[in-house]
C-alpha cells in the first residue's frame, strides 16, 4: 500500500476530529508558508495530541531516502526536525520504532517483522523489494544467488533452476525446461532398452510358431473335451409394453456344425442369440443342453461371443491380445507353456503368423488389415476353448473373398474341435453361404420362416411356391422372399406373414417334405396388414408381373388402355400406411404410452436387482469353493489376484508402449503449470498495518488498511483450476476409451475390482509425474515461500482427486460429451466450490455447506494459504496459536488435516468410479 495514500487518509480523519480555536485558518495548500499569526497559534497548540491535518501534512509528509539503500529504491516518512521549519517542531524516534506523535504524547511503537523503520520514522514501511530486513531497524541488499520480494525478513535462495544477480526481486526458474529435456532423454533411453527386450520377446514368439510348424504340417486345433448340442422350442420374447419381438422359434444347434442366422432388419436375429445366451430373459419357451432342460447361461464360461465390431485394445499387438484372453479364460491349472502353445496354434490356424507382433492399430495408427483384425476378434474366443461360439455378423465390412475365408475358417474350427457355431450373417456370397451347414431364417416380428439344413432350404421354398431361379444367389433370393419382394406363384394376394403359417404346417409333419401339403390361406383383405409393412417397395415376380403399392394417380394411369402388345400387369393394390394413419389411430395413446413407460422402468429395476443378486450368488459360490478347496464344476478360471496382475500388466503395456504419448502427456501438465505460473507471478500477501495507524483512517477506508494485499487464496484457486483441468481431462481417457472392451470382457467372467485396480495402479506413476511437472512449472514465475515438498504433496493429492473425477465422468457420459463435462466439473470444484468466491466464511446454510466440505480444491487452497503464510514474517499470522482461526475461516495448523481430507475425497471419487463401472450400462456386461 502507498504510504502517502495512507497518511492522506489519516489526515482526513484528523480534519474531522481536530478542535481548533475560532479564527485559526491555514492556506489551502499544506506545503505553503504559514503566516505569523498562524505560527503563534501553532505554538500555542504545539503540545496538542491532535494537529490540524494541514500542519501534519506540512511536517510529516517528508519523504526521506532510506539509509543503506540505493537512491530511488526506498523512501520513508521522517519525523519533523526543528531546524527544518519555522514552528520548531522537533522529535526523534529510535530505529526499529515509529513515532507518529511527539514522545511526550505517545510512546514509540515497535515495528513488526517484515517492516522497516529506520531512525526517526513517523510511519512503518514494508521492507522494500530487492532488500531484506532481518530486524525492523536493519536493511541489506539482496545478495547474488538470492532473491527478495517486498516484506522479506531474510533472503530466499535461488536454486539451480534460476540465475539470480544482486538485488533480485523475482527469480524465474527457466532451468525447468532443461529438466524437462533431460526427462525426455531418459524416457527415450528407457524405451530404447524396452525395444531390445521386446525384440527378444518377439523372437520367442517366432520360435514357438516355427516349432509348431515342425510338429504339424497343417494348422490344427485340439478337439474339445466338452461338446454341446443345443435345442430350443417355442422361444418368445414380449416387452413390457406388450410388443412381441420373438414368437415361437424352435430349432437346434449341433456340435461340429455351423449355422447361419439370417433375416431382414427387425427379424430378431441378434435377439435369438441374446435369448439363448441368457443376456436377455425370454418370456416363453424351453432350452435343452445335451438333452437336459437347463439354461445355457449356466455354462457362460464355455460360451464364446464375437461382436460385430472388432472390440479390442488397438494399442496392443496380436499376441498381447490373444495371450491375455487365453490367460484370463482358460482353466487356472493350465501352465504358461501350455497357454503359449495354445495361443501359437490359434495364431497359426487363423493365418496370423506374419502379424503376430504387429499392433492392431486404428484410424490414426497404421496396424493390421480389416480382415486380420476380424480374425483376431474371432481368435480372442477360440483361445479360450469355448464349447459354443456365437458370432454377430462376422463378415461385416469385409470383401467377399475375406468373408469367404473367415467363414471357411469357422467351419473348419467347428469340424476340428466339435465346436457348436451359430453366426448372424447378412447377404453372404454364394461361396460363403455354402460354408454353413444349417440355416435359420427369421421374418419380421421374430417368427420362424425356415430352420434346417442349408441344402434343403431350396427344395422347401420351391415346395411353397418360390422356386430358385438359375442365376439367383440362394441367400439373396431367400432374403427377398422373406422381405416380401418376391411374389408367390399362383397367389396374387401373398403376404410375407404367410411364410410363418407354411412353416408351422411343415413342423406338424415332422419336417418331411414328401408329407407336406402347402396350406391355402383364405383371407379377407385387411388393410391393417399393410400398416405392419415397414417397406412397401415395388418388385417383379419371376413372370415379369409387377406388383406393389400405388397412389391414386398411379391407378388412373394403369387404368388407361395400353398401346403395348404386352399383357397387362397384375396389380396388387394396397392402401398405404400414410393414408390409414388417421383412421387407425388408437384412442388413449398417451395414457397407454405412460403405462408402458412405467412398466419398462419397473422391468429395468427388477432386472438390475435380480442381476445383482445373481452376481452376489456367484461370488458366494466362488468363496465357498475356495474355502472348501473345491473347483468350479464348469471351469475354474484364474482368481481375482491373477486377474489383477494380468489387467495391470496389460494396462502398463498399453500406456507405456510409445514414448511420444508419455512425453506429450507430461508436456500438457508442464504447459498447464507454466500458464498458471504466469497468471499468479505477482500474487502475494503483505502483513496488516498497526492498529494505531489504521484506527485514525476514515471509516470507509479502514477495510483497506486492516486488510492489506493478500492474493494468495486467488493464487491457490488458479493452481487448483489448472490441476483439476489437466487431471480430469487426462484421467477421463483411462476407462472412457475402452468401455466397450470392458463390457465384452465382463461378459466373459472378468471381475470389476481387479480390472479397476489394475488400471488405477498403472495410473499412479502418471499422477506422480504429472504432479512433478505441474508443481515444478508452477514455480517458474511464482515466488512461493512454502517448502516445495509441501507444495508437491498438495498438488499430488489434488491430481489424485482430479483423475478419479475423470474416471467417473468418462463412465457416466459418452466420449463425445466428456470434454465439455470435464471442463464444467473443473470450473465447479475449483472456482465455485473453492471457498474463495463465494468466501467460505459466508457459507452457513447446512443444506449447501456439505458441497464445500467434499471439495478437494477447498482443502487444497487452505493448505496452500497456510503454508505460504507460515513462511512469511507477519505478526498477524505468526502470533495466532495452532487450532485457532487465522483468517477466511482457515484454521492454523490444519495443513495435515487438509491433506487427509483430500485423500478421503479422492478415495470417494475412486469408489464412485468403481460403482459406476459396475452398475452403469450393466446390460452390456452380461
């Protein structure tokens, strides 16, 4: 604070309180020469306690150069000297004290630490910048290799990161960038050593593959010890809103055979697979496993499921992915050598020997081809030795040649191992279609059109009036028939729903074609049937007859005589969905929809409850098996401790594979710390001025005197904001980018806790180094006083919370919205709930106070402020006892408590992230 400004405030106060005799006047300018009359009057009141402010300004506002300083560096206000004025005012004041009044009116006042009071001081001043004042009466130039901000009572050492000359106020630590360069060099050296180790590992992979080539001439998979034949009857699924999406589906999947599940969009192909696997509970029907009526879900450890998308970690190599899958899902008593041989045989069988050590890659990193990635997707299941393998469109996105190779490979695997394979497939080529042994053909609404040997499908469709044309691909033709795009011979009123009735009659005769008589379906044309058709596309039948849906304008055109000699086409007129909407709109739609919404909600809640109880029951059984030294009768997989190790190892390989990613991440933290350091470089705290100085200021200005400059809380708020922003954004990538991988592995038996801990433990070095980079960069310009170790620990714990918050939001929200939500969370916790704006002492409502009590930045800022003030000389803080409130509702001595609260909050956020991982999107985890 400017001393002259403060004295003017004092003088204004004196002008209000001074009682002067009548007729006593002075000129308007305080520095003008008094008249003889005024001199006489002043002599009369020379001993008065309160002087006229204009006299006070004349004799006390005399700036004097501070002794021991260079000109212009320091000035103080000296007491008046008798030989300097005509009134003869003259009093002295000892060094280390200040005397605003004559000694006979007021005792000299002691200067506090951080202030400077040379001989004959009328007011205290802060020890000037570039100097330090060990006592209020001494002042010294700041030495080389030290720096001295304003208010220093001792020199602050410049460490090796900064260069400090004599009389340095601030010490920018540009050596930080040299440290970062050294860090990058160390990382590169470490990765160079890692590359040598990886080459040795890859050589071992090649040796195992070469040894396998010597042992067997052709790729071979061992036969399964457990083989499953699955039969089902009358499967049905009705949603809570009453809609049936599957009805009366019966059939069987045999060991050693591969079945194709086909049908148009909305036919329930994937639904059939999920119902059989137990992912979705059916409402009707029965399932038999090896002639025993039981749920297939019971054997989920022996069931493989290949999703349509190639769900895998793209940063890993082919071998990393397959070995991890095998280690997690094969029996626990398999040795590592046996598992490696299993993985090598699958790699050879899939034809992936040439890319075994190549990364999978993605849109930004070049990796293996799409067909090879699809094989890896299938290989993740084959290495687990499943007895049943379901696939969802394994040929999606592949060219016809690659699709053929994939399906041929699946057929070979089924025959070699006795594996039961069923694949949802869309529009296969003729050669690919021939690789399937059985065909499941579903129509819209999830009803069966055909289920049986693929070769017999052509004869069946010919029997019901759909002979296969010579040049037509069977799969495409059957799909067109089911979709209603092919007219039936001799039936101009044919509807696709008739196919369901044909199949039911065919089932009644035991699937014997010679005993099957196609039923004649008599109907009265019901326009409501047309409303059920999602697509009403015109089509040509095999005779060239055009059938379809026409508007009224089309009917008029068709009614006109034709000039062509060709026969008139037969027209199947139907009323369109659009024209019937108003006539068929049901009543009470709103209340019905509301009722269905409630039913859906209750059904979801019930499913969650039952699924949680099922998981808990499985956990209890696992504990029972462990305590009684029994093995799981289905398959004993590795325990939680081995899952933790495998997840940790994979996560470490995943992140620490490329040096560029590590260097870039550390550069992000270094940059955030640097930006914050620039913003807070001038923020500091100065001690309060003495009470007798402030008491005489005008009332409206007393707050400025009693509350001197203290922007350390604002500095802490900025530091917390940068930490939260960097930590949340980096932490959100830990789980958010691989949720689909977790869902897939969770469905195969992965436990949530080992996975979560494995990923979180790998993040600990990232958090440690992030805090080092950020804290070090923060000191680039910010003249901190606290111990660097205390600053680092505080930032480290705040990073711990920020990463955990990033975990949580990345699980709750999709990847597209995570950056925006992360920014909002940074602003919420670091600004609104920081305890700075609004100030903590103003929050008294218990209904909202708890928000500040669970805010890590609130405790960080308190710890930051307490540590900074503890290393500053000001009496208004140093004389406060530990456990007492210092300022801003902060308690002196609370540093370690603040750290402990930050640990609790970080653990709470991690626990919330763990629960979210376990409960959010739970349907995708079964």
